[in-house]
C-alpha cells in the first residue's frame, strides 16, 4: 500500500512538473534582419581577392620543427599579403609577432577600465596529400574564384574568419568607428598541430603585457547548418560552441607467452583472443550517456522550434530524470548525437605480430577518447581498466600518451552569448525568424582552449554556411574545400555587426 501511495505521489509530481514547464512561455528574443549602411563592404571584389590570395599561401605547420614551422616562406608571404590588403590595421593597431609567425593586434578602447574582448583565428591549414590533389576540381592552393565559390585549403578552416575579421576591422577603421572596449585580434600559426608555438605563446605574451583577464574570446568551432537539425528543426541552425570536449589517447599493451602458430593455446591466452575479449567487452558496454550542458542547453533552445510533440520533452532537458531518458535516445540516434551525450572511446590502431606463422608475444591497441564536460581523462583510464581489461588485467598495461581535459562550459544565458546571437540573427538569415541559434558542444579541439586561464566566456562560432546534406562538412580537412562568395561577404558583415555591438559604448 505504502508503495502504491508513493508511486502515485511520484507520478503526479512528474506530471505537475511536466505541465508547469510546458506552460512556461519560452520566448527567446528575436531580432530583425538588418542591411543598413554600417554593413556595407566598400569593395566586395577586393575582399574576395584578399581571401583568394590568402588561400594561395601553403601555410602548413610542422609540430616537430622549431617554432612549429619548417617552411617559413608561405607564412611570410601571407603576412606580406595581409599587410598590403589591410594597411590601416597595420598602421593603427600595432602588429606584434609572437614566435615570428603568430600575430596580435590591439585596437585600444576609449574606456581602459573595461576588460578587452578578443577575436581569434589561425593562419595555418592542414596539408593536402599528393594522392588527393587529383580529386580536387581546383588547385588546393590556387585560390581560384569560379562558379560563385572561392576554392582552396583554408576556405572553411579557417582563413575565411582570418580574412573576414580583418576586412571587418579595416572597414570599421575607415568608417571612423571608435571602440569603447579594447579589441584584441590574435591569429595563431599552428592550430592544426597543437597551438603550442601560436595560441599558447600568445596567451603568455598577453599576460606579459599585463592582460590577465579578457571579457570574452570568440574563436571558430560551431557553424551554421543550413539544412537544419532534423527532426528538431528544418530551419538553418547556428551553433555557438560553449564548450569543447577533452581528449585523451591511451595505449593498451598486451603481453603473453607467444609460441608457434600451429599450436594455439586452448585457454584464450593468445594476443588475438585477449584483444578480442577486451574489444567486445568495450563494445558491449560503452561509457554511459548523460545529458549535461551544453547538450542540455542545446535541446532546451530547440524547444520552441521543434515539432509540438517533442517540445515538452525538450523543455525537460535540464531535468535529471528526463535528461537520462533523452541521453539514451540521443545516444542511439546517430554518431553525432551520441558524441554530444557521452565520452566516446574509439580504437584507432591495432598492432601485433612479426611473422605469419608466429603467435605474437606483444600487442598494442590505441584508444582515442573524447571526454564529455564534467568527466575526466582519468575516468577513461578507469573505464578501460575496469570494463576492458577486467579479467585479463594481469596481461594488460595502460599508458596515457596524451590527455587534455574538457573545457569549462561558458554561459549561454549571459550578455556575450546574446550579443553573438543577435549579430547572427541580424545578419546571416535572409528573413527574420528563419534561423535558430543554439549552444553547442564542440567535439574537436580549437586554439581557444589555451585561453581558459584568461576568461570563462569562450565562444566558438565561425559564420560558415554549411549544408550537411550537400556534403559541406566533409570538405573541412577534405577535398574541394570552398566557400560561396556570397557567404564569405556575409561572414565579413557578421563580424562588422558583432564588433559594433560588442565594442561600442552600449556594448556588452
Ligand atoms: Zn581550424
């Protein structure tokens, strides 16, 4: 009886909660799309040329070379091109080079008591393998402008933001804009190879200059998914990264007696049997999903846009009980949705054996894990030990090769997020109400992780219009990287608007 009463009370409590949350009027602010003179680009063709020229520089880093660069020519050429393209910035904002190749600019604000805001990008790109060059319809380092696109490695990741930010600042300087808050620009040169000589050194230099606190950082990370986020919405979705996952690579070594391949052991003690057991245990029992910020914030932000039957559930994304349920659903939905709700563990390398007729004495498995905010790299090691190694523990040892903890989660309810959201909604859609802005968890690593000691407010958004169905996401680090010229011009306008909103007298 007592059990039945308790059950009835619990059920009505859940129902009451459900109804009360559903009845709350969730009204995120909307902003009209603007197209006034403050967004006018003085010479659009020249701007397109500037990006095209930047794409023609083969700025590829080398993690093992001094200062992260073995071929300095393309970086120097890029610096020269940028200086020629943006003469006012070079004249007025005082360029400072860090480790020869990274660049810092400072546009002093009228009010020196305000903490500076910092916009960042990076100048390096990933290489294009010789075998991939024939798969491109344009020269990857030619900067071709054709069919309404600008082509080349870096068109999306991420010389587009480098050039768009500089275009925006050059326009604002010409227009006589005077920032109230100091605006810093920081462009690293080795993001793709770790950021040690670039972003990390820039942060050190800023501290040496007495800048110990930033109001916010805006880096790459989230993009606009123009084909939406079905089934939640088909409207274009602008995803602002408020956190990024950690990552760790762990090596598992297996050691056994080995022997002749003609007489394999019966007790499952061969490297092959042990590896098979470990991998199947891990496959059967992945790390439990959980719905934490930013994924929970993202689902809640989708609520007003989603089909009516999903709205109540989405509005309960912050509720522990329903959060678990939603995480289970998302965990099974798609690799992307699953990655937002759990620490993933992927096998990236399997090695064993010296000859076709010898049982190996040693084996090696590499695990690459992406760690959810709130969880830790050591938690991944515990999981590999407890779930994977389990009863084979005496033959297995683990070694952590690299570990980067997940970033803190920035505030998606604060003024900086709202200002980015406003600039997006005022500039990027073609009509009011046509785009949805949500907080987002970035699965990869960006240079912004080096800035966590300077600010809690790190936002990761690049104004790239990406059509997932058309395969645009695969162009990043892939073949035929390109950006629509109209979208590049939109990106410039986004930064012009954002800087006006965030750095003006009445800014955030
Ligand atoms: Zn990048």
